[in-house]
C-alpha cells in the first residue's frame, strides 16, 4: 500500500478542513481543552451534529455523558490489559485468561531468546498496538521496538478523553499465541452489555488476513444475524458460524457487565474453549456508526445513567 505523500495530505486537508482538526486531535494538540469542550468538538466532527449532554438519549450521546460524569477508580484497572486479568479471575475464573508470558516497563527488557516461537506482544495502556509473532525467526523486532516505544510515550486518554485510560501505567505485555484450528484465526466476539443484560454481539473476522478485508457482523443475543452494517467495515461474505460456546459467553458477559451502565465484553473461542479479550467502556470513543441508525436510540434506552456530581453536589438526572 502506498504511503500518502505530504503534498497529497495537504490537498486532502484543504478540501476537508475538518480533517486538519482530527489530525491535530490525534497528535494530542488540544490537550489544554477541558474534557467537556473536547468531547463536544469530537462528537461534532465525527457525528456531524451537536452533542446533547443535558438530555442525552442515544447510545453515543450517553457514552459521551458517561465519559464526563461516571468516573470510578476501579475503571483504570479494568482497561489495563494486565491488571484486568485480576478482575476476570475474581468474577468468572482464571481458566478464561490467556496466559501471560511477560510484563515489561521497557522494550529493551524483553529477552526474545526466552520466548516461544509464537507469541503476541502489545501495550497495556492503549488500543491497537499489537504485534503477532507466528514465527520468531521472521519477526521484525526493530519495527516492533520503534512502534511500541512510540506508543509507550503516549497517553491514550487524550485521544478521545476516555477517562479510564488516563492513569494506566504504560507497559508491555506478552501473551501466548492463540489460534482456532478450524477458523485459522482468532475471531473476536464483542458483546454489548447493559448492566448485566446482553443486547447484541459483534463478530470480527479476517483480522489477521492479508488477502481479505476485515469484516464486522452484528447478531442479537440469540445469534440471529442483524441487518446492520458498520460504517467502516462491511459484513463478511459468508455469515460467521455460531461459536460452540456462545450461550456460555453470553452468561459470562452478563456476569462481567453487572453494575455498569454499559460495557463491551470481548471473548475469543479457541478450539472450543473461551478466553477473555478485553473490556471497553466507550466503543469507538462514543462515535460508533452503524447503518441504518435506528439501533442507536434503542441501545441508548438501555443505558440508565447514574446521578452525577457537580461541585460536590449530587444532581438527579432523568433517564429518557
């Protein structure tokens, strides 16, 4: 794939000035803005409309409200890819945890000679910084070092003001490589949960494919395929088969999400066994786009917002 030249980037920016702001946001250039001002700007840019924080009704509006007014210390450990494993073990059991091969403060602390031939390496404090090693002799250590060291310097919170990430300690985690022998990949099963109620599921396929586009398919809690299409990724050419442990996944997602207005619980199924992936409070930073858009009000109605505190005083908020 060709890299976009600097001249091409300038032309794109001149055509669509909003892209300049998005680019600067990704570079943390608006760190000085208050969280409220920032999320309003983010929402306007991504969703093309004004954010209503006074009487939020839709799924994305309520996620933005929760960013600002639902901040609990335990959320920090729940988004930390290493610390969250303690929560998972406590709530559903350690048998669902992918084995950790190592946890490091610095990339140079890793002794690759002691690692198995296959492994997965990623940062604990962000999203997307993942490197999959299927054959150690072909693994580009220098490329991984450069990218991960860059990620370790970043505070993921500033990208979309997702408060749980603000105080996560940047570290590197290495985990056991997992692959289903039939699917020949690690399929991602993402459950959208509302205080213990599992509403829907997103199945991500072709995540590691070099020939096929990443595909997203949505299902209800009975695994009926929904006529919904993600804004960024198409449905799969063939509807993904129902995982063998689907009902058990729903049960576990319900347990893990109990007590939270909304949380996304991710699992993998590997050779008939369930493994925990991650917990996400704000899918797509609270700017999730699915077509057609009638889902957003329906899902928004399932989020019961807690009371918020302003200047130390509790303010009652009517759930619409």
